[in-house]
C-alpha cells in the first residue's frame, strides 16, 4: 500500500525508508545519466550500438525538460542525498482506439526503471513501480505495458505483470 507524504513524496509500508518524488527539470542531467546506465546494462547492439553515438543524450535531455511536468508522463525519482539520483522510473499514458480488449483505449507504458548500481537491492524499484501503478490507476488505464530485463522480471511479476497476449513486432526506417 502507498500513501502520500506531506512533501508529495510517496512511501510504501514495506519500503518506508525509500522516498519517492516526482522529478523536476533540475533532475534532467541525472535522468540522462541513469537512462544511459539502463542501456549499458541491457547491452547488445540494439541498446548499446557499437557506433557509440551519444547525440541521443542531448535529444533525451530536451524531451525530458519538455515532458517533466506533462499530463501524460510521470517521472518518479529516489534521491541519493547530495550526490544525485539513486533511481528513477518513467511512465506515460497513450490514448489508443478502444476495443473489446482495451475498453477505454488508454494504455500505460513503463518506459524505464533504473537504479544506480550502488543503490540496488534496497526496494527503490519496487517503490517507484508502486508509485507509477498508482498514477496509472488514477488515469484509469486499461492496461500497462513494459519490457522487462531478465533481472527486473521477477519484480514485475510480483507486482502482477503477466505475459502479453499479443505478438509484438517492430520496424525501423
């Protein structure tokens, strides 16, 4: 169970020591750093291409500044004292066409959850995910999608995520 705190942070009963808050524009540099860690950890040519092109970091910073307070995106963070951020999670809501499998057409997407290696195994990802799931519930999404790393899959399954029934393909121009 989560409950709001006086300073708009979110605390969970199990992980009361983890303080989750909504990101601000002041967090953008740290959010870019953590997102880069996510791609490094996932590895492979798709997530960490050999070209080493870092132009995406600047583009990410621009989008994060624009979206940090947007209605359809939620960026939650856990602070690491004065050193920066210990962890972050990003979610968005997309309006799709309603159908028999998607009542109102609103789909939540967990875009990424990452914890700095020095701060892992402390419940930060679980607390962040609980905060995102509460936000998705408030927006009455019909479904929440995510792509799980091998290491993250047990957490997501414990939170109620199951295998997706639709086959997925992608195309790159």
